[in-house]
C-alpha cells in the first residue's frame, strides 16, 4: 500500500465546499470519484483541512492510500484527465506511510483578495470582494491593526457560533497586506484557523479602514473574546487557501 500526497487547486464558486456532502457537489467528492474511477479502487482523501462553500484554493493538500503502481510523478496528469475544469491536481508525490495531510501541518496561509472600485468589475466577480476606493487610503492603518493579531491568542471573538471546537487558542505567525493598483491582498499565516476566523479578521480590518474601529482597539477586542465587538464575516468569494507547510 502506497500513500500519495496531492497538491490541489480549485475554483470554489460551484462547489459546496471541500467535504463530501449528500447530494451536493464538493471538491472531495469530485476528486474521490475521479481517482477511484482511474485506479479502479475505492479511494478516500484526507485533506489538510476543509474549505467552505465558495472558497478557493491555490494549494490545498490531501493524501490517499492506493495499491496502484502508477509512478507518482505521472499520477497527477492521469487524475486531471478525469477532472472538470474547475479543479486540478498540481502535483503528486509518494510520502511516508505514517505521514498525514492534516495532522502533520505546521503552518497554513490564507489569502483574502479585495479590489477597490466604484463599480463591479467582471474579472473579479466571484474571486474578490469589492470595497470602496477610499480603502486604498487606509492601507497603513489596516497594516497597523493587523500587527495586533500576530501571536498566540484566544480567538473566540473571531469565530462563528456554529463550531464544535473547544480550544479557541491559535497562533498567527504573520499578517501581511499588499496592494497593486486597485487590488489588495491580505495574507494570514497561522498554525490553524477557527471557523470563519480569516473572514472575520478581514471584516475587522475593513472596519478599521472605514473608521468603525480604531487600530488601537484590536488588542482589547481580541482579549474580550466577544464576537459582537469584532467585524463582520466577509463573503467567501475572496478567500483562498494559499499554502500548507509541513516543515517548521
């Protein structure tokens, strides 16, 4: 039995998230069907983590076990021949039998894409969140606010209520904001994320840009663990699972 680790990219617009759900089109479901059909054996994928409906991935990772002897370096080409155009396996490699796509993760990076415009721009539709052009003048304030999220904190106030998680402590290693023209990208790297945590952090940073929250208030908002004090949960359109790191 071999263990294969896949790196996967997908456009989340027409998926009901990663995890298999009855009567819904999911990334896991589409991939498992394609790989099972290719290898003529029942395949189960174990991912680095779930992504919600509408969320995209640049480099999701997932592993599966197989009896197939197809060389790993050729496997992703074969799998892609069975896949629709909105999901692709970027690479495949054989890994140790005791490795795990989820439990071995050391760091995850998400990216949230915004664009500043007075009108909806078709090429960003479904792939970024439109914000007021005035936000471009507040990038430095957003960066200052972002610094307060770095470190180990209880992020209870930055998690949606319908979660089964009992431990709300997470470590944010880096929060970076870049801007090119109308496009603003927010990169957040951590050891793990709560349900909707990234989307709420982004919503809070936008509240700073809009003057609803002052950057100096962020530490107190985090410490309060009160969801009502943090910003809104922004739409999934602009959220991308950017990368997974397995080595510290």
